[in-house]
């Protein structure tokens, strides 16, 4: 009888002691935005295709052409795990009209290939310079 009682008491102790041995993976935060990742987010087709997209879609604002406004707009945005872009903002701009155009072009981009960290798709921060140059 003592042997059965001892075994019955040992079984729960062994089960509970095993629970501590298995580490639970920390849950990934869906809201976390990574600055550094194993694999950067990319425009589909790479940098050349992105330059083509920007060149074909930028509409130089008329008032900016009249004023001779030109320069580089630095746009920052989040690439989400599904490739969509959000939180688009100008870090350094040229003029109100050119900045609005840069944001419009980024907002209308096709979905990107999301960043990866430890083999999983993650949200990441991206920065993109868009050059506005007047030509004769």
C-alpha cells in the first residue's frame, strides 16, 4: 500500500517538474516594428524596378516647377507582414507640394516583399529618398 501511495505521489511531481523543462517561445508582438532584421524588406523586382515605378508615377507639381523647387525628399514608412505600407511620413522635405507628391507615390506603391527575422515575416521600418530634379 505504501508503494502504491508513493508512486501516486511521485507521478504528479514528475509531471510538474517536466513542465519547467520546456521553454515557452515568447510571443511575437504583432505591433513591433523592427529597425534591424535578418532580411530587409524589398520592392518587388528590386531597386531598379522601384526606380522605374517612381519615374513613371511621379507627377511634378506645377507650382513647384514654376518656383524652381527641386531636391531630395526622405520618406519613412513601415512595411507590414503582408507587404502593405503604413505610417508613411516625410522625414526631410523640399516643399509642401513636392512632399505631398512623394507621399502619394509611396502610398500607391504595390505591396513589398516583407522583411524577415529568424525566418518569420516581420514589420520593418524603411526609408526612401525620392529625388525631384527639374530638367530643361
